[in-house]
C-alpha cells in the first residue's frame, strides 16, 4: 500500500508549496542585426577641383559643390564583439499540488556588451550630382541590460518526491521587461556629417569636423526568455543549478543627444544613428537554489 504524502519518510519528503530563493552567475554573448537609422539625412560635400573633399563651402580657390548624399541606405559594418558577465537572482514558489512546477520572478543583469566599427557603414553612395563617395565615420558603442521576467519552470522527475541523487533536468519560459542603457561615441575624422546643420546640435564644430558628445540612451522593451538546465541536490533544501538561457529583446537604439552641451540653444535634442534589432542574449550560468 502506498503511503500518504504526510507519511513519507526521508530527507526529500515533499509537503507541498515551498519558497524559492536563487542566485546565478555566468557569461553572456549578444547576437543582433545592426541597422542604419539615419534615414534620409543629407550632407553637403564640396570639392576643391583637385579631388580633395571638404564639408563647408570655400570662399577662395576652385571649391564647388558636388551634391548631397543620403547615408540612410548604407549597411552597417558593426557587430557585437565582446562576451560579458551576467548575474542575477530570483524568488518564487513550488506548486503545492504539482511539485514539478515552480514559478519565479527573475532579475538578470548583463554587464556592458561592447562593439566598435571603423568605418561605420559599408559601400559607396552617389551624390545628387553624380559623384561617388565613400563615408568613413566610425563608432564605439556599448550597452548594459537588465531583464525582469516572470518564469515558469518544469522539473523532470516522477512523483512528488525529488530524487535524492542524480540530476533533475528542467525547462523554463519567461516573459518580462528589459531596460537597456546604450552608450555611443561617434567620431567623424573626415567630416562626413559636418555639413548637416542638424548634426551640429550634437557636438562642437572644429574646422571641417564635429566632435560629437558621448551620448547615453535608455531603451525599454519586452523580453522573451527560454531556459534549459539541471539541478543537483546538495542537501535537503539546497540545489546546485546550472544551464543556459536565451533572452530575446526586439530593439536597442543608439542615438546622439546634446545632454552634455553646457548651453543647448534649442533644449534637449536626440537623433537615432543605428540600432541593434532582434537582439538575442545567449547566457550560460551556474548558481545555487534554496527551497524552504
């Protein structure tokens, strides 16, 4: 005759719902499609008659305008290039009537993921007067991400009592909120953007160049996550937990702004330069889970 739940003996007796606290740490590698967001921005380009380009009309010599260019259709050359640290914690409960299922509220921090590119765009553009031009602007950028999710996990074991030895595999799904802080350092050594009056709002004009302000952008979006892993019982209430997680965030913007301008004439302004689309953070982690 099978014993009732309250008659079970041994250190792994399940009495129903339990409180969960977990800590995890590991590594993260982002993957994304980089998209040029300049759109139809046009820049005036000038030539001195000897094939030398400048970005403001000359008052002497044989300077002549060679047309305006649209950088909006050029492809990005940037990719994420650096693995970063990831860590987090969660709290939750094990279901009273089905101990294979647990619910957790999870916080994940992904430290700065960095990338740089020079040139910023690939390919050539043709000006409105038919001159072929190759833009040479460059960028350094990074982003830091916090994801808060509601997770549901299913632990694969038979019955209501967790095994005393061996691994307990699990799968989890999460839906939550992502906050990304992106930082952009745009450089324009040959003055590709200097002829556009709008771009002058985001830096200091020095000769034929604009020294752009370092700009930070806060992004908020939803996040979808899936987790695969396994746990091993260290004691009755402590589990060593390890596995992998993929978290999807649809969009992270990288924009210029004038927040560092000491005397902004037109108030706060912002302009999108590029974005990371369909970002997937691939994480591997290990940690401890406590059940009480």
